[in-house]
């Protein structure tokens, strides 16, 4: 059996992985879903006091997961959703992990695609430069557009109440401006042939990270000798971790990673 490290994204906590944690654990795997540093509290507490979120930076988050993974006895399978997918790419580029799965992955430095749906989804943060050092929530309507656009308003509201927390503005600004920063923390070596195999999973109805972003990200790796593959689910939104049919996505992600994981 394998160890699996799950990394959540913006506006979320490890609770967003709860179904996957149970499913992988029931199959006998060791599943770790550490929070971003400072976000260990429950969703309800982080909504009452989001101050720990406001201080986060990409470098601090990456170093947090780097230390966790290096302390393990064996290289784990690393899976990340949204910005967690970005972190998965960087951690694999550092030589960590036996395989990686980037689900609805946000951009790394060098990916230029910026669809209108992404701009609309992130505007509540990026629309105000003062948000750079704030924890910024979405309204239920904004969340419905960004994450749960295939659900009814009532269904979306239930998801919002269960999972949503404010986002770290600094993290989103860092990601958005990475192509203008030669030392961006989201930089990877696209030609790195020594990294672990990497699978991208995209949703055809995703507003936050449309499939076209991940398609460009995959193309950037064309000079790498390391395995890079891309699977598109046409009916999936950004809420793919909990949207009906999540089991199919979870099972494919794990079976691919187990099949292609490199030896330690």
C-alpha cells in the first residue's frame, strides 16, 4: 500500500478532501491531508477568524509541504487540487514524490492562458490591490459561479457552508503575477526529466481553471522525458472533489498514480 499526500487549494481546507480520504483509507492506503500552515483550524473557526490565512505566502506553503514529505519513510503519491495542483508541480520538480496528480491545477510560472471565466472567478480578490495582504471570502453567489456552477443555488449554498473559507490574497496575487517575477515561487523546470510522473485532470465546466489552462501547462512539459498526461472530464466543475461522480475521478487518479509511480 502507498502513502498519499493531498494538498487543498484556495477558499478550501483539508475538509474538501474528506470523501477521498475515506475512500483511499478504506482501500488500505495511508492518507495525509495537511492544512496549509496556520490553517489547521476547522472551517467554522477560520471563517470566524481568518487572520492566519492573511499571512500566507506561496514559499511558506511549499516549504511546509516539502518538510512533511521529506520526513516520510518513502516518497508518497502527491495529489493537489487547484493551487494544490500548482504546489504538486513544484514539489515534483524539487525531486519529491513517486507520482503526482494535479487536479484543476492553477498556473505555474510560464503558463500564459487567462480565460475570462478565470478572471471573473478571481476578481473578488484581484480586483482590489489592497487584498494582497488580506484573507478574502467569496459570497455565496460568487462561489456558485466559481466552484459549483452545475449545481442549483440551494445545493451550492450547502457546499459553501460546508467547505468555504476566505482565500489568502497574497497567494493569489503571487500566482497571478508570476510571469512578471523572475524569482516566482511557482517556477518549475519544464524540461526536468528526473521528476516523477505527472497526471493533469481537468473539468470541462470548470470556471476557475478551465481545461485550456491545464492543456497549455501540459504542452509546456513537452521537452521533459518524464511522463506527463492529461485527462479531461467534460462534465466536471471546480468542485470535482465532491461533485456527483467524484468516485470515478478519485479512482482514476489513484490507479494512474499507482501504475506509474517510480520506485523509491
